[in-house]
């Protein structure tokens, strides 16, 4: 049996792929990689155990995947899928059907939290517990090896039991942990799944040769009996699963039971648990008094009553049952209730909760549970891992208690999201695992920021299997990839005495050490740490590797730790580099090889001084000093990586952070300073076009117009001011442009697109103090009144207030400029329904959020429901607003207010605001409850602009039904589709927006069918439709937004957004937008049905393809096409199909426009855009 270093998702997917004919897949974190692997293996023509290549199909949603699976199962196929969280919930209706029809089937779930008061992508059992009544057997794995083994047992048992199985393991903690795996060979799977059972299942499939009717509608006379007829199958299932486990043990030597017990044979106090927590409890038990035990549940449904009773010691007096879910209003969580129903009278059973949303579960928590159980002090509904000062349910723990094996070799590597550190750690673990007998374990911790967030990769190496399912608390080696990390966070507190530190910085070692926080310097001296400084950024620049520093981190890890021979590590690293980069050319391979050879050159041992630097700074505060106390006290603690200690009372329902509601405008307080090089501007070279401000993905560039009487004070505050070059704002006006270096991500978009070269990238430390002070001062200057601006001019739009600033998006993100532009235009009266995806994550991922308010306290009201229902969610908002306006209108009539119809006929937003002020004054003079009711609705005089925002995965796929409904509803809603041509948020899978030939996950060889033309479809609905590319034509994009907002009916704007998944440097995103337009692959147009009433063609083409850029030339610039070319001999055929499709759609649009003119709708203006 081969031994590999893989994660839990690979472990489960490997077995699933080999045991099925068919898989219907859809991406959702943290299960996506299982589907990606299956699709990749299918493209590579890898075969299942019967010598066939499984068919893998991506569906438009998890509901679609469940339906496709159900259909395949009915035909006698062996099928699987991989999912989690909300995706699993979408499968519930089909799960009931599949179970009710007694159909063999296995699905694999990386168990994850459900969206309740907030979305969480992290692990717990909320999702799987939500489907326990579907009739699926449920089998739980507790570690990476078990995810592999239990997958095999599930696939074997389902055919024997004729009961479908849900195999689950903990999301992230197991799904993403890298560990050693003993792979099950095909011969074992073939013995576990006899061909006889496969043929019997196939024979039960539907066929016209033996026709049957399935899915009947039944009446009260027989439905009940049919449901009860399945009882014998479920009664036999536990026995069948145990038989499969016994057979598996004979074949592999790894023994499992339905319920396993470890601990004292005569234990009086026992914990019952499922999932990765079992590993931590088992590891902790030897460090606690005798008389304790653990029951580990593998088969949860059907609950194995007899096996559970056999496993439980007869001596048991009290049981603590741990559930990783919460069911508000119940008398206990699911596993607890099951245990209560089967244990003998006289045994006390207490239920508790742990680990929700991947909250750490540590040995100290285990100790607290056992101690309270032994003392008779445990209460029902207890919690561990949090401080519940609101309900008093949490147990106190001993922070000094640890069971970490001192023989472990441990490390923590801190990085910044997307800097390559997490990838470096994966390679470290694989190299060690493949070149030694050590057992490796790695687990990366990161937030949901798209990039730029803090990452911490935890590594353990041991001579024996590792059960520690929690983060490293004491490390032999700690590295940081960015000096800012060491300045902001107390990352070296967990370093073992005499341990090793490696800090990456371009500063000289003595300067760098002197700039470490005082507490850090003192701590490193006290524990006599070995300190090394690495200049990986200079190394990467010299070797032509851009900002990729992962190779230098990886090789110097081996140089400093000697976990294995560094020379052997270098050989393995070179082999991995060649495998990874060969398709990009040998020049790339050789540059990375050079990094391996020269990595040690850039590493310097530092001899610490005898005392702390005289000018040693304090830690950089997580929030700026002007942050309000309630923001700094809660969000600031999260930003400082101390959120685990925040008590429950901070989130009380009626508080600032209750019920999932958070304040706006908090990103401005974080000032993450994540880039070593930032943009700066030479105002004397600037032509004041505003292009850099509009294109900046992170809203760090601000332009302001000043009157003459503001100039002197501005200059006194360090703001550089020059006369305005154009007169449209009036005479004697001045201009300033400022950049926030602490918010700049170093993406280089502004530098690449400044027509006069006025912008440049410089070391952040050279400009941080002066430029940040100037930016902060300029930000406080008053804005030019909206009515004085010409909003058809791009730079005038950039003079409007910012309502979206400093998002945690990828550096150079192609989506955020559209969102920022939209907020400029409509922010003070905008309501946003945002689909789950990139835009919801950078838009509302804690601790801070970029949506903000203006000086009057107004700004976008933003909310996220789900991925699949965003269109309907936004429609509900619009209808509720309509109702409120109608109610206000009726009240004003009732109260005798003059010219009510005139008030509501006004469409200009500025005039509406003035009318609101007048009405408030009038209503204040009227007594009575009806006047007070009218006052509560007076804000509705200003008609809200409702925007429904999401990506192409939402609009083209999972949410398309809702989009289609809204486009045909006639309601005044606006849809903005941020089209990255793929599922960016889940890692770059294909969507129906993905173009011909693009290699994406779920389409490794290149997508072999056309991109869905949502714009063309939308034209047929009578909606306003526009297709824009901000980098190609800013004025057209602005005009489209304003026209859409003024259209009294549904509108949809398709915005092309470059993405890292496209495979090019995002600093070139504007150029790529231009090229997409020039090839004709993304034509710019506006389709306005209002023109039809005047006899005009509603379709305006805003881009020309008279002299198109050859499509082949463009495709060569993006690796998503290059990757497909490298692996697919049919790639050129796909290119020809793409060109033909583009030409066809261009002609078809013209015909649609002509057809639309045959039906002249009655349309009405909706006001200023």
C-alpha cells in the first residue's frame, strides 16, 4: 500500500472516484477540491476499479447536482458528489427521494457551519445534522486516514444495505490538513465491492426493456405503509457496516468499529464525541487521572444502539456528550439526545457544544469537561472554547495545561494571504514525508479575505502518528514573510526557549531588529532565540521571480531546522518545481532552480544585542487611535488576532454587534500596511484626469477639488495643492491628489495606467509617515456639492464622496472598481443585496468592512442572504420599499399635505432630498399619531436605488432562475454582474460565463462549449441591458450605470472583471480589458428599451470590431488559455469555435434589437442616475 502526503479531501475523493461511474459536482468551500480532483482525474483518463473512466459533470447548483445524481442512480449507475453547508441543504429534497427509493449511493461532505446570523466557511456539524432525518446512513471520519478508509467502507456498505450513505469529516480541520496516508490499493476496493453487487444494482436501473413506473403520487391508503416498508433495511444497516469494517481490517490491518472506545476499562466518567475532536480527547486522556474514557462514534445514522451499549463501560456514572452544532430551542443537541435515549437509567448525561465555526478545541477544554464531570459540577448545555458571560454556560479552562509531545518538531510560518507561504508549507510537508519516516502534519489558518490577510501555517513532525487536532502552541521555529506581521502581532510569544526565528525584510538586520516592538525584542533576548533575517524580496527581484518568495522561505526552513538533510530537500524541491512550472517554459523552471541554489545567500544570522534598542517601538495598534471605543474594543481585538477571547456579551442581540449586524465604515481604522512597496504621486506631473482614482481597486487614491479659501489651510496640514487645469468647476479652483500608503496593496494598477508617468512605486517606509498624514488630512476636506458636478465626466465622479473604501480584495482586483464607482453614483440612497461570493467576502468579512457613510451619516445599506437567492432577496427589498412609499403617500394625502402627487413624481434625487427636509418641517407642526407614523416613513420621499450585486457563478448559474424572474418582473431593480468568467471565490472553477477554451477547475482541458450570453438573453425581457469594461471605456461604464438607474424597470449591467484565475499579472488588468473588447469577445453595448418608443434602435454598440485584435494574440497573454493549449490537442479547434461564436452573437444581437422594435413598450424615466 503506497504512502502519500495528502489532505482529507484528497483522501476521500481518491476512493470515491475509483468506486463510481458518475459524479455531479458543484463548488463550495471546503469541499471544492474533491470535485476538482475528480474532474482532473477524469480528464487524465484515470480509471475506476472496473477499468472505466468516470464521467464528471459540473451542474449549475447543488440542487442541480442532486437532481443529476438522482437521475443517474435511477439508471443503475454508481454515483457520488461532494458538498458542504448550504450546498448540502439544497440537496435535501433529492436526498429524501434517493433514500425513500432504497438506492445505493455515497456522498462525501466536508462538514461546515451554516449561514445563520452570519456566513462562516469554517467547520462544524451544523450541515450534516440538518439532514439526519433524510434517511441517509451517516458515517463519521475523525482524521485524514479515516477520511480515506471510511469512504471505502461507505461505498462497500451502501450496495449491501441498499441505504444511501453520507460520509462526513470536519471541514478544514480534516479536509485541509496535510498528513501521511496509506493508500488503499484497487485490489482491496475490488474485494470490498464485489462485482455481483454492482451488477445487481445495475439490473435495478430503469430501462425500456423492462419498463417500470417510479415516483408515483400516492394516497392516504398506502403512503404510510410504503414508508414503513423500509424498516428492515435500516435495522440491518449497522450490522452490515460492521461487517464491512471487519472485512476492511482483514484486508488492510486497520480496524474500526461502529462505536470505538478508548480509556479505562472501568471508567466512571466518559465523553461521547464524533469527528476530529475524538483525536484530541484521545491524546489528552493519558495526561488525566484514571477512571476516564471516550466513546468515538463512527456510524451516526442509523444510530447503533447495541454497539453503543457494548462499547460503554458498565461502570459509567456520568457522560458528557459533545455536539458540534447548535439547535436553538431544543432540549439538547442531536448526538446528546440520541445518547440519552439509549443509556441506562441512573447514568447522568450532559450535553455540551464546542467548535462551532472551527473554534479551536484544545486539551485544556477536554480537561475542563472531565474535571467538571468528576466533581459533579457539569451542567447541561455547557460550552467550551468561549467565554459565555451572557448565559454563563461556558466552562473555565486551565490556560497552562498542555499535552504537546516535547519530541515533536514544530513550526509556525506566518504569511500574508496570496504571498505563497501556505503553498511553501505544503511543499515542506510533502518533501519531508516523501524523504523520511517522519509523520508530518500541516494545517493553515487564514481568514476569508481574498488576499492580504494574516495566514499561519502550523507544522508538526513526529516519529509516530499525530493526534493533535489543534494549533501548535509552542514552536521550535517561527518565520514571518512580511515585517509588518512582526510589528503588529505578538507572533513570537509561542517560541520555545532556544528556538529559531526567521524574519523576511529588506531592511539591514540591525535596523530590522531595532524596529521590532520592544516586547518582542525583550522576549527574544529572554528565551535566547536564534534570530535570522532573510531578504527574499531582493532575491526574488534579482532572479526574475517578481514577488514570489515561497521558494526562499521553503529552502531556508530546511537550512535552519534540519528536519531532513537540506541537500536532499533541495533535490526534491527542484523536482517539484520542474513538474509545476515546465508548461510555462524552462526559463521559469531555471529561475526557480536558481532560487533553490541561492536561497541561503540571502539568509543572515543576527547576533542579538545585550539590551533593547533605545528607540524600540510599541506594537502597531490594530486600529487607528481615532477609532471609536466600541469599534476598537471589539473589531480591534479581532484585527489584533485576539478575537477568540471576546466574550459572548459583546454580541448581545440589542448591542452594537448583535444579530449579525455590524457598523459601516470600519476598514478605514485598520490600516494594514501589507505592501513593502506602495504608490506615490508627483502632483506636478499629474494631468488631473482622475483615471488612477477610478481604476484603483482599493480606493486608496483620492482626488479633491478645493476653493481658493481652502488652499492655505490645506497646505499648512501637509497637503500638496496645485491649480486645477480645467475650468469646468469654475474659476480659481485647486486640485489635490493623495494616496494612503497604509492601505495600498502594491498592485501597480495606477502606475501602469497613468498617462503621464506621475505615479511610481517606492518603499513604503520612505513615504509612510508624510503621505499617510497628508491623505488623512485631505480626506477630511469637504466634498464639492453633487449638483455642481457633471457626472458624465469620469474625474467629476471621482470627486463624489466615497462609500466603498479599502476592501480586502486581491491586489489588483478587477471587481472592486465597479463597486466603488456604483457607490459614488448612488451611495447615499443605495440598498444592496449582495450574492455570496468574492464581493460579499471583501464587502463584509470581519473584522472590518469597506462600505461606509458620508459626512451626513448616509450610505449604502448592504446585506447578504445566500448564494442562490440573491435576485429574489433584492426583489423583496424593492417591493418592501414600494410598500413603504405607498403608505407614506396615503398618509400625506390623509394629513392634507399639498401637492402629494408632485412630491412623488419628482425623480431627481437632489430635489427629493430637499422635499424630504421640507416635509419633515411640515409634519413636525402636525399633532397626532398619523403624523408621527408619516414621520417614521419620511425618508421614503427619496426613492432608494436597489442594486443586486453578484458574480457570474451566481447570475449565470445558481441564481439564474431568480435573475430571469426579475428581468421579466417589471420591477425597478438593478442588477450588477461582476463577470470574472468563473467561480473566483471558490478557487477558479468554470461557470457558464467561462469562454470557449479556457482552462479552469472543472474544465482542465479547456471549456468545450460556448459562453452563455446573458446580455443577449436579457434583451428579450424588455429590461435595460449594458455590457461594460471600465478599463476599456470609463465614460461608457458611467453612462450605463446612470441609464440603468434611471430606467423605471429591471436593468442588468454585465461588467468584465479581470481575476487572478485568468493567469496574468493583475497590474495589466486594464490592458486585458481593452484587448477583450478589441477582439470582439466582450463588445461594449447598451440596450435601452426607452428608445423604441421614439422609433430608435434600442441597441447602441459602444465598441467597434472593424479592425479586431486577433483572438489568438489575446489568448496567448492569459495562462487560462495557455494551460488548455498545453494539455489539450483539440485546443485550436476550440479557438475556431470561439471566433465563430463571437461573430454569430454579434449578428444575433442586431436581430434581437430589430425584433424588440416590433413591440414598443410604454416606459417611464426613473430620475437622475
